[in-house]
C-alpha cells in the first residue's frame, strides 16, 4: 500500500536535498525514499518557494463587446432562402 505524503512531511525532507549537492537518486537511496517521490516534491517545493510564486499567472484583461454583433442586421441577410 502506498504511503500518503503531504507537504508538511515532505518539504523538510526536500530542503536538505536542495543544499546537499547529492543527486535525487543518491539522496533517495540514503533516505529510503523513491526517486519519483523526490522528483515530484522537488518540483512542488521549487514552485512554492520561487520568488514569483506569489504573483498570479493570470493577466487581467478588459473584454469589450463586439460592435458587429450589436448591429441590427436586415432580415434578408440571415433568413433562409427557399
């Protein structure tokens, strides 16, 4: 059965990895943690701790109505022709 891990448990493990100079494979072998788990939490840690993590990835945009669709079209332009 898989062990459920969360950031409170894994971030204290990842912080020494970042400064150890070891590869994830070497560090994982020393700590008995699979490499894929270290890779996953390393990415999560870097994203959370990056300087622009506080900034939103979205840019506010002003959406204006399209004037073309607001115009009243003559009936003949959109009526079905027989």
